[in-house]
């Protein structure tokens, strides 16, 4: 339901568990409680159950991503040191990798035009500071005002 928001929370460096459709509300509540997580949802019933279980909850009331991010950031602070530190796919911490180690693993133009790369050991995704990087930073600056 909030997949784009989950991706952006990971971009901002937040440890973000995104529940798939196979996880029941009971399982989700158990995970949130045992891992001391905040439930972020548009599901009113889940929000009510979370509150009853004394789990921190944030109810999202909009489908607009920018509004969702602004709503979240009223409750959470961005730590600039951890922005762009997590894999957007699997939530793992990404690590710097030597440029030479990504030769033939990224497009030639990407390899030629970038000096810094990061790698997710969990899902093998490689990251670099392409044009999308500047767009991400612009969006972060807009929502962080």
C-alpha cells in the first residue's frame, strides 16, 4: 500500500520493514512490537490495533508521496549522516566498493562517468551518483525545510 513511501524512507536512511501481502496484521503487530518499530499505514483498523498494543503508529491520510513524507517527518528527524545508506530494494546497509570492482557490472557510460560506487551485499545491487542522485537530494532538501 505504501511501497513508494517505504522506498523513500530507505533513501532517507530509515530502517524500513515493508510488509508484503502475505503478512497478516497479527504478524505485523508482533514484528512491530518485538522489534520496537513504528507502524506506518493507511489501514485504520491496523492503526487502532497498534495503539491498543501500545505500538507507536503513524496514520497516513493521503496518497500524495510528498505529503506522506512531510507527515512522517513531523514525527521523525532526518539524520543527514545516514541518508542514502540503505538499499532501496532490501533495506540492507550499502557499502562503498572500489570503482574497479564494478567494471563490467554497470553500463560503460556509468563506469566512465562516476568515481564512487556503493554495493548491497544482500541483493547485489550497485549504486552510484547518477542524475537520479541530484534529483533525490533536491527532493530531500524540499521536504526537509
